[in-house]
């Protein structure tokens, strides 16, 4: 193979015996906290004792090493119960926290009931956690949606989806406050299914729910790390988000005081060995050293990392923070540069680190030290995750890296938990719920006369596709006489037979080209119209872009409504309505995260969701226009922040 060959035909190089020989250990073993409970039977008495001190109680499910727990502790909660299914992470948590830290499988129905009983019996005020979430098949979504909408219990033996376990614990225990953390991808699939279902179930239990995709660097975490945060407070209490930190912490702010080490270096003394430490320089570094004991003031533990191959060391020397893997000389690239163009990444000391993930346990090349020719140490990774220097991790370095990458940054958790405490004390009533907004939109859609987009009430997907292609953005005076004509062609075959009439409509509206495209598309589909009834297939029809396919799927469900997808649209002006409703510019900033979350919070996920979504689209294209909106006739006028503030011109 030569370098001149196209990248798409180049095969991965096979380098036998070419890997780095890992240095095992040191293996850190951690003893239980002095106040650790030996079994569940001891927890109620322990929790009662803590309660007498005046500290509110918290539980952390899917707790990992305890990043979230540490933040809760810093905010004034006492974490008395934690559950995870990773032995080394549980050992780490049990060392740093009193109470009950257990290695239990929350996919087990018996465990769910036991945990819920403990949360309820111990009168735990805050239930926190980050349940893993996996994608669902269409059949799985349909099953869960049906059960949620019709208030049917979800049989335990049909699921091991851990977010469902989290919701089930809440349902059984009804804690006063819930804090859930997860990756944004959990919420931002096309249907936003898990997020919408969780909000629906929490509101059905009487909780007021707030959700946001948060950049953790805004709270002093020195890395790019987005997290979806869902907070639910009982009795309709409003959660108020914590204020942002005043300054951004950079990589060098965070780790610049840690002494230089060579890749693969290990201290004498194994797990109890250390690297000599001088002193902190920045405010962030001082916070990381704040509770280190006097005996360890000149020591830093866990400052160990992988060995560095000679060829990698040469490559690292050529790199700065802007160098991509594909920029390296050909002979230094051991992986395909057309796939792994960022396989190596030297961190920018004056910027934020890339997200520290559990992948760092297997591959540290994404995290090359900004000044030294090696990957990050365990302690440096912990610093970037805001774990203080006194915090140790059980197991070998690979386990420590995994625990760090999976953790919630403690500093971020502290800000959130503090806001939860303040909101619970303030007990300000929350505003209108998602279910109430969805009911207003659905009711308005059902009662509204034919308006600007009559094809939102079409009976076939083909009608929607034709109308969007030919009448989108047309005035009401154009739409009203033409829609009844187009609506007659319910199938591609009907359109083919009416080609001349469609052409005349195209000439009259000045859209001859679009009319021709419709005829061409109808000709291709005439022999296989069933493709329009398949949610996945309709998105792959040449000439039908994704947003148009999503609208057709939303307007006309396939088969039974519970079997069809309900995509959350960010087109057709719905983000503008959401921005005005919230009084926040989600139509211009973070459209695919905050914007889509806002839309999801307006349409809900009960039996009215589809009609609420169509009502939102109708509203955006009739009353809530870009200029001169007709607020007096809007069904959301009384709950729209911008309308109430008289600031619609801003959005």
C-alpha cells in the first residue's frame, strides 16, 4: 500500500507487539468509613442519629466513586445511602462516607423495593443519581408509552432499564426532592423519549420539574462537560438554578502546581507512596489542597500515569494544543488519520480540558499533558473533575481513571445541591406544569378553525408532503383555496393522474419547479406507496428532507398512534414560541439542546402530546408570528413570560 492510495481504501495497519507495556498498580485498598453501616438493618438508626444533628439526609443511586455525594456533603446534606454495581467504586464511596454504601444491582426488582423502603423509612429528603440510559427499539418505546399514558404498572420482569428503576424508587418512596444528572444524549434523541417520559411520570406524582443542559465550566469545572440536569421538587415548589461562577478555571489553573513526572513512573511505597509537593499557587489549587492533613501537606498521592512509547514521545514533542493527529508525519501515525483525526490531543493549558470520560481508563491519548510528553496522571484527571487531593480511589490506576471519568464533578454537584436546599426552604410555587401547557395547546388545536397550515389535519402523509413543498410560507389567501384541491390527492398515484392540474397550480403560485418535483416524486412512489407508512423508510425517500419527513410522521401516525414515532421538531417556528413562552432566547442560543428541551416541556408525553405539538406549530405560523403577534387570541397568553413582560420584540 502506498501513501498515494485514497484514504477510503486504506486499511488499518496491523502492528503486532506494538503496544505499550502497562505498569500494573499500585493497587489502592481503602478501609470503610468509621461510621459505615455493615448492613441495611443498621441504616435507620444511623439516619435518625444524623437527623438529630439538623443536617438533611440524601441518597445517591448509581453513585460510582461519589462525586455527586461529595458535592451533596459540601452543600450541607448528609449522604447516608449509596448504591452502585461496581465493587471498586463502592469501596471508594464506603471509605469517604458514613452510612450504607452497597454493591447492589438496581435492575433487580427486589433491590428497587429495598432501596425505596430505606429512602422512605429513613425520611431521606433528597434522592440523587445518574442512572445509565440506553436507546430503545420502536417496540420498546411503544410499550412504555402505552403503559405510562394509561397508568399501567411496568412489569419488573420486562425491563432492566435503569432510569426506570430510578423512577420506580421515586414512585415508591416519594422523597421531597429529586436531583438527576445524565449525559445530554439521554434527552436529545429524535423523540426525546426518555426525557419526556420521566417528566410526565414525575409530574404525575405531583412534582414540579425543571430541566436544563448545563455547561459545567460555568460552575468552575475546568473542562468542557455538558450534563442534563433534572430537578423535581414535591408540593409544586419551584427550583431556581444556581448563579454561574464569576471566573473560568483553565487547565493550568487546575494542575499547574502538580510536580513533573515521567510516563510510567511509580513512587516507592506502592499505594501509600507519594510525589513531593511544593505549594498551591491559584485559588483553585488551594481549594483542592484545603483539607489535606498537615502530615500530607508536602505530598501528592496518585500522581501516576501510563508509560510512554518512544515513538509516541517523539510525536508528543511535535504537538501543541492546536495539532491534530492527522497533522503528524505519516510515519508517526499508527491509526487511520481519516477516522482518528483527533486520536492524540494535547490539552490547552490556557483553555478548558476536553471532557474527562471513562474512556481515559483505556486510552489516555486524548489527554496529553499541556507541557510534558505524557498522558494525564490519576491525580491530574481527578483535579480536572474537581476531586480534592485528599480523595483516594480504590483499585489500580485503570479503575481510578474509570471512576473519575464516570463521576459527577463534585464542585458542580455542590452548586446544584445548594440550589436545591435553597429552593426547598423558599418553597416558591412553580409555574404552570408541562401537562397543563400541553392541555392548553391541544385544546386550542382541537377547537381552532382551519388556519394557516390546514395540512396539520391531513389524513395521509402524502398530503402533508405535497402541501409543505407547494404551500409552505404561502399566505392564508393562497392556502385557503388551494389546500382543498391538493387534499384530494391522498396518494402518489392520485397525484400522477392529476399532473396537469398540479402544474397549473404551480404556475399560478409561481412554484412550477416545486410542482415538477412533486410530480417526479409521486412517479417514483406510485408503485410502492406503502413506504410512506414506515417511519424509518419515509426519512430515506430521495427528495424528502428529514424535517419534512418528521412533520409528516407527526401529523399522520403509522398503524396505531402508540406504535408511531413522535419526533420533537425544532423547525416551523416552534423555537420562537418556546423562546417567548420562557422569556429566554432558546431560538438563538443552544437551539438543539435548550431549545428542544423547551419544546418538549411544552408538549409533554401523555395522550395529548401529538395534538399539543401540532398546536404549537399552528400557533407559530398563525398567532405567534415573527412580527406583530396576535397575543390576545393566544391560548398561552396568561402564562407566556414575554407577553406578560411586554418584551415580545426581543424574540
